[in-house]
C-alpha cells in the first residue's frame, strides 16, 4: 500500500463542467496555477466540445494555452475529429476520449450507441498517435447506470479492452453516478485487469452515496494506483440527478497521507485553491477535509 499513487486532478474540467455557475477562462487558469503550486502534476484542464452542449467549457483553447508554460501534464477531453483539430491547434499533448459501459447512458449523453461512439473516436485516436499526442480513455457508468440500472462487469471489460487495444495509455473507470460499493469495486477491478494491465487502469469514483473513499481503498488493495479526483469535490452529472461530484482531492490526499503514501500535495495550498474556486461558483466545498480545515481557521 505504500507504493506511489498518481492523482489525476479533474476539477477544472469534469468538476467545473457540471457546475451551474460558469467560471471565466482567466479564473480557470488561476485555479490550475494554484493546483500546480499545491503539488498536483496531472490536471484535466478543459474540453473541446460544443459550447451549446457544455457552455462551462467555452474557451478551453485559451485555458490550455494559458497553462502551457507551467510544469505539469495537462489533459483535455475530445469527443470527435472537430474537437481534436481544435485541441491540436491549441497545443494539446494529452487528450481524453470517452465511452459508456451502458447503452442507456451513451444514448442520453452523446446520442449514439456504445459501438457508434467507439467508431466516432477511432479516427481521433489514430490521428493523435500519428501526431505523438497521448490518449487517455474514459469508461463511464462502470458500477451502475441511471437509465439501465446495474452494469455487468463484462460490459465494462469489453469497452475498456477496446480503448486499450486502440492505443489508450490508460483507461479510467468511472462510477459516474456514485452507486458502487467496495466489494463491487473490487470485483470490477479484478475483472477489468484480466483484459487491461492494472498499471493501465485508473479509478474515477463519484461520491453520491459516500462510498468513494472506501471504493478507492478496495481498488488499491487490488493493486490500482491511479486516482481521479476533483478539488473540493466539484461537479456532478447532468444525466444522473442527485449525483455529487468526483471524490474530493483533499479527502483522497488525507487518506493516502494517513496510510503513509506520500502524495507531494501541500494541503493548505490545495484548500486555498478550493476555497477560491468555491467562492467563484457560490457554494461551499463538498470535501469533508476542506470543511474541517476551514472550520478550524474560523
């Protein structure tokens, strides 16, 4: 358990895109700068998607260009070739593509079947590889779907393997609506690691039912060592009513450090970054650790 754990901070993209209050490109750049200063090195900073569909991610090109001089690895979400063209023009070095493990969510989220979604981003992955741009893959609804209910591990395995075989260097398993429990998370990691090496898997667990940290711990016991999290527990899911944001980075860092796993993250700086973005969106952090630290400071 004392192995190195890599945290992928997704607050500036997956977090903010699901917050009602949009945050300016300048403020998003400042947020990313603060996260880097706190010691986070891998950050998802934007999405090259339709501004009509996700207005919160408008000007992601400005954000990516604005942080390009910082010392970190910056990811952007790309749904199709048009998005890839824009991301490449803005200097993207790492992109992310996404598919659902459930048909119902795929239809609601991107208006196509799972198979169609994969066909849609196959040329994106091929072009990225040709341009030496790394590709990360996301699988959503790995532990449950708001439309289809329970999702069989085998459905997740098949999508994750497709992403891996296409050339994604890492596949992030998303409990989009946060319904997973530790035993289910453990079984899922075991099943998927039969098709994709454990070192190539990341855990992306939302905390809707308060299970995310327990699920992460269960996954770590299976050998998973990459965790997606969002500062302050930012976010939610527009297609999953009641779904809270990603597990909070502060809570993950507190757990890991308490287990003797060094994260390199400066907690006071991280909480300060969270407090500033929380002020901008007009709500308190969901993070239990940030709340406890802020209460002490009063």
